[in-house]
C-alpha cells in the first residue's frame, strides 16, 4: 500500500534545511534511492516513497474483512506468544538456518498495483524483472492501510500483487512500514502503545502469505525521525524488530526476517536522523545485544551520489561536492558490515536499496547532473561486480529502481533513478543489467 508519492520528502527537506541553517549543522544525509541532498545535507527517505506497491488507489476495494474470514490466523491466536519460535542463534552464529542458499538474490525495487485494473501494469513489471535475469522484487506494505482499525484487515490489494508476482515465480521481499494512528503511543515516549499489535500484524501477514512472500523487511530507514513518529530511538526499533520477528515466525517459520535498511547519513539529531553507522553500533550494544537475535539477514541501504562504486572516502575519494563523507559512497556498506564483524556476527547482508540517479530536476539531487545514462549503467554493473569480488558476506542486492518513471512525472525525484523509460523502453542501465553475467 502506498502513500501519495513524494509526500513527506519535501517536508523533511524543508525542515532539514531550516534546522541546519539555524544550527549551522555540518552533518550529511546521503541519498539512497529517494532522498534529497544539498552540499551540506542530503536526506534519503526511500522509506517515504520508495519500494512501494500501489495497493491502495481510487479503484481498489476498501471493504474490511475480519481475520477469521480472510486467514487461518486469528487476532486472538496471534497475540499468543508462547508458541513463538525463540531464536536460538546468537549474533556470533555462522548463519541463520533460514538464510537462503544457492542463487544470489538479484532484485529490483518496483512500483506495483493492487487495484482491480493493475494486472496489465504488473505483467509489464514482471516481464521486465525476468527479462533482466533478476529473480526478486522489493515492495512495500503500509500497515496504516492494511489494518486501519485494530483487527480489521484490507488484504485484497496486497493479495492481488502477491498472487501475480509469486505466480510468475518472482520472489518477494516485503517491507512493512507506517503505523496507523490507533497503534501509536499517545504519550510520545515510544513509537507504539503496544508492540504486540505489530506482532499480531506480522503473524497475520506471514500466515496469509506463507510460502508466497519469502522475506519480510521490518520497517524502512528507521534512523529517520519521519519514519519513527518524529523521534529516533534505537530501542523503539529493537522492540519493533523483536515483535516483527516473533510474528513472522509464528505465521511462517521458513520466511526470512530482514533488519530494516538504514538511510545513509552523517546527521546526528534524533528529531531528524541518526548517523546510520552510529545507529547500528548502538543497536548492537543495546541491552547487551539482546535484539540482535531477531533477524536472519541484515538489510542495508547505500548511496553513491556521483561517485563510482569502487571509490571511498577518505582513502580513495571521488570529486566534487558530494565526496567528503563516507555516507555518499556505495562502499559505506563495508563500514556497516564492520560493525557486524566487530560483534562476531557472521550473518549475511542484503543491500535492499542502492542506485544512481541521472540528471534530476528535484531540489537536492543536483549531483545527478554529473551522471550520464551511460555512467548509471556502468556504476550499477560495477556495483554488482565489486560486491561479487569483495563482499562474500553480501548475498543479495536490490536496485533502486526499476519502473517509477512509468508512474511519476520527470520532475519527480524518483524518475531518473529508474532503469526503464516512461514508455517502458530500456535505458542503458537496464540493458547493461540484462547483459550482466549472473552468479
């Protein structure tokens, strides 16, 4: 389910600009498939608009159904935590028993439709994914649309998307985000009043789509205040992750649980964002690492602005105004992985968002003018090649994005990240990814 496209990002950028001007903040927010940037600050909230599936539209049904009618999992059942599989693996485990084996996960972040007129659009999307030799898509499910009131579900739009993609043998990574108002903590001291509500949701979802949605990413860019009720608190995410993990495993013990990718940023202001590297360090230290057992794969979002994938600050930096902080680079993933290594965590990583924009008309994406369509193609293929040669710990990568150009205007920031043109014809980046050897 998708919010109105672009909503939230403009607000965040205006707020960020005002606060940075007032505070003379020199931090950096790095764009990852959907953020804004300027010379001193860039925000990536692909959380707000990215990796979404358009499950709710004017044409989509809004009739609510009880879980008993729609799924074998009832709300009452999902609140019972006694049957929840407790994770046995510690962070030092070599890998989760649920970690995928075999083929590397080649993924696209896609726009998809859940309305009753969306089948043709989705067919084009599926064909583009498969013709490129990719085998995964990342979509988004918005909790505030799926469960508008406690225990009242609107699953039909997501049902349509899941059935169509899964039926075409395309694996699905679903990112679950956006709490409904009824679930928020009215005191503002934490994100949710009762984290068991999120566990109930994930139990319902994973049971309903058992064997159809292969992986669940718990939240998206949780180090952005706009994604966490206006205040970044690491413990809020720890509670979300624990509840989400338990809910998923109740409904489908074979499904993968992915730690939500953090937005690349150098900012440290909890009312705006927390530096992704520092956030991950805090997460591993929180309650002596208690929450680290509640995921199978660590999700990462990495930016690159106008820097080639093999460059990195400070030892081998790029050039220009977006080269003076590690959060502006694809290889930021190495710093995040080092946090895992420092904590003896040998689980694998999925890069659930990465990409390069070409010339971008949206404010904050001026660096895109430095990237030609051919650069975009070379950098994307180069990123897969660099990871294959240097990152044995990365077992999946999801390009931001495949097809947003087909549903937004050219002045929308998401448009020039796409590897397809507005008429579905291939850009050089799509052709290069299609021709790229796959593992």
